[in-house]
C-alpha cells in the first residue's frame, strides 16, 4: 500500500470528526431557524456553548460507529454506493446509541428534533467530506501521485482484458508500464533492472498458465525487489496464506500480502513505537549517562559507534550504539592473527560472531552482556528508522551474501528486539532466525509486539552459549 493511500485513509478520521461537529452545529442552528420555530415552537433553553461542549464528546460515538461499520478499513477500495451505505449504517447506529443514552439520562438536552436533524446532517456532511477526499485523490492520480505503476505478466485473453481496463480507467489509480508473456529468466532480468530504477511498483499476474515453480520464483522476486505481487486468475493451487481480494472495475484482484504491517497496522505500530521509545528514553536516561561515562573513561575513542546498516526495503541508514570495542575495531575484523584464529560461531551464516573477541573492552563486555550498548537504538526508533520489535538490522556486507529467502526480512523495519532475540538470540542458527522473523512479519499483531517486549528482559538476563 502506498504512503499516499495510507495518508488519505488516515485523514478520514479527523475529517469525519470535523464533519460530525459541523453537522451538530448545523442541526442546532436549523432548530433555532425562524421558519422551523414557527412550525415547532421551542420549549427548552439550550445555550450554544453548552451544546458545543458536548458535541466534541458526542462526535467520538460517530467515529466508533464508523470503525465498527468498516469505514476505516484499508484492505480494499469500495464502490461509492457501498461506502454511502456504510455511512448511513454508521450514522444510524450512532444515533440509536445516543438516543439510548438520553433515554436513561435527560440531563444533557431534551431535543429529539436536534438529534434527528443531526442524523440527517451527519450523513450529508460525511458523504460530502469523503467525496471531496476521493475527488482530491483522483485528481492526484492524474498528476502521478499515488498511482500504482503496474507490470502485467500473462499472454491470455484475461491479461489483455486487464490491460484494457487499466488503460481506459485511469481513475482507478493504476498505470500500465509493461507487459510480459511469461516469467522466464529474461523477463526476470528485465524486471529486476526496472525495479532498481523505480519504473514500477506492482506485478499483476493475469494468467492461469504459470506453474507453481514460476509462481514461487515470482513470490521470491517480489520480496527481493520490494514490489507488490497481485493476481487476476484462478491460481489458488499455489499456497497463499496471507492475501487480500479487491476489484478494479469489476475484475477480481488477489494481492499477496507480505506482512500485516500495512495500512492501520503500520500506523498503530508507528504510534506505539514513538510513545514507548520516548517513555523508555526518559526512564533510562540515568543508564544512558552512566554508560556514556563508563565508555569514555575506560578506553580511547568516541562514546558512540556509528556505522551503516540495512533497514526496510534494503535501504541503508545510520546506526549507532554505545562503543563496546577498541577504537577502529572494524579494521581487525578479518585479521585472524589479531583475532587469534577465533572460530566464527555462526558458521554457514553471512553474520560473523566470535567468542572471546579480543576487540571487546572490559566495559564493552558488560554492556553487551546486558544489551546496554544497544539502548541508543531507541533514538532510531523514535525518528522512524527502526521499530521496537522486528528483525535485527544487518551490515551491508552481510546483506550482499543473503539468499532470496533471507531478503524477505527486509520487507519491514528492523527492530531493537524481535522473535529471534527472545527465542535464543545469537544461539540460533541463521536460517532459524530468518524463519522466526518471517513468521513475525506475516502474523504481526500489537499483542505480539507487547509480549515480545515483555519477554525481552528475561532473554537478556539468560546466559548464551556464545558468551
């Protein structure tokens, strides 16, 4: 899902809230409008200030009702008539709940007319507000903002039908940039090159003639090159466990979901990361200070060790932590004479890990034992380069050695802790670590993040084989 789509979907919440407030104000003035007062005289005293003071809270009921009605779902685009139906359902549910409250408490205001008028106005205002948002979104499509750049794979009549739909319906937000008969070696090479320069961001399979091996290669290709994979065909012989079904002008589209961390999942996780990382930095500030002094006073060199690591979508970012090794330790990484012929404890893995590494300082050994050296990563979480929970970020040289299966973990942001860290940390085989991270990526829930964070202190205190 594109950032513009997430931003537009998220903006619907405050826009709906504002529209409900305006609908309430409109219903108030409509009740006090002279022609209405002549038809139905006012027999109560309701000040505007008192009314609006309650509207800010009452509007929340509408938002909750809309959420239950599925109006904030990011899973698929809906037809206008379907969205209007959900708006009417959501407003009706909210009004019924409001009248239920007023039935038991008549201390707020006793005007059923305002409530019924508010129901009508809220439906109209919400439809208008969302209509404006959709209009802006479609206008942005015409200037290239939020457009899905699509490559079609398939040579059947179905693929030609899909091509025709995309070309003649630009308001759907799809633009065709290429079409291939099949996914052979030549096609794979061309698509890989095109992905590097950002020529497209989605592959649409519109053929039922691709065998399971081709589909599996396509799946791996989409992970490695960080492009979305969707299907328009009867391809359910291929094992797909995490997918979403939508439509483009009536055509059924199946999207292979790489992770649940999309749409509201991504928003909720980001909010959680910002709040928790900020709180932890404040609480742990004395530990930060003591660790910084210990590093500075115990050995020559800077307090922090900063270098480049690979993050989400294979993008590099500046990673830093408390220095736990001697100055310029990276120069001796492959110096077996200096390392005293240390054996790599993660053999078969692109990651290198040594026992009794002579580059580690005494203070650094203590910091590493309790993962204190990694606390500055909270700053990376706060600014959005990392997450609290996710796969561990790896070095540039290591990622270059990854197989396609390993590269799947680059789909989401790296984390300070994760499934691998609480299930064995560095004692795990590298492939086992990757499988755990992929499982987390495909089965993410907020509850899973919280449980992983709660398990992390116990994992840190547990002694490892590599220590």
